[in-house]
């Protein structure tokens, strides 16, 4: 199938992926733009997984102060080169992440930071709520509720406030694919006037 330059440009405008990647994805998807976006997303996630082991010793700190100055966030995002860290798109990522953290208030960066005691406590709460269910169903309910807990409390599992179809982990993976570098959120701090640390 012949892929037109207009199709490639449309996909590039929608995804920000390089032209040759867009053409390859459209060829794979037989010209279907929606399918090509899925192909790009999958290849981006695969590329992100490969790059995840590379050192990310550069980066930048971004901030967001909510109107009125009662809520503020600092977030450190690491990448492999100073060149990428200085780009407008990387700075926009920093701002978007800081704004998301201000709005969503995650308690943890990732699932690994949730303590075993917290997980045990959450599991006990769910079990107390759904007593009397068959064992197989009970375990599925517990796993589902724990997944929901992670989604609400772990930054990387949260749905991005500007696009709820994308998690923060997906957002970062898409930037890894676009920049061709390992990018990761190192840490963040959220401050709210009157709230204890």
C-alpha cells in the first residue's frame, strides 16, 4: 500500500513521532491512522523498556505554584543529556508533571514505595468489606481494589490530569520514545499551606 506524505504528516502531528517511524507505523497498519498510533505506542513502550537501564544523570527540576500561592510542587526528572533537559518539550513535561502532582496529590512515586504494612492494612480493609464471597472471587476483588489503590496513590499509576486515557508511566514512556533517551521521575515534593509533611 502506498502511504502518502499527507498521511505521514497527519500521524506526526498527532503523535510527535519522527517521520520515518510514522511511515513505518502506517505501513504496518495498512494506512489506518488510529492503528498506526497503537503501533507507535507499542514501539515506544518497547523502546522505553530497552532504555530504562541506561544512566540518566542529567535532567532538570520543574515547579508549579497554584494560584494564590497555597499549593506548590517541585519535581526532578532525569534524562541522559543536558541537551534534552534544556528543550522546550522537556520543560513542558516538567511543568505538566508538577501540575499533575499538585492536582492529584500522589502519596508515592511508584508501587515499590508502598510499605508492606500499608498493603497489608489495605488488604485487611477490603477483606472486611467483602466477607462471605467465594475464595476465587474474593481474591479477584482484593487484587482489583489494590490495583485501584495504586492507581489513586502512586504517581506512575495515576491517570494524567490533562488526558485520562494515559497514565503518568505512559506519558514518560512516550517521551523516552520521542527523545531516544532514558527519562525517569526521580523525586518530587508537594507543599500545601497548613498541611503537615
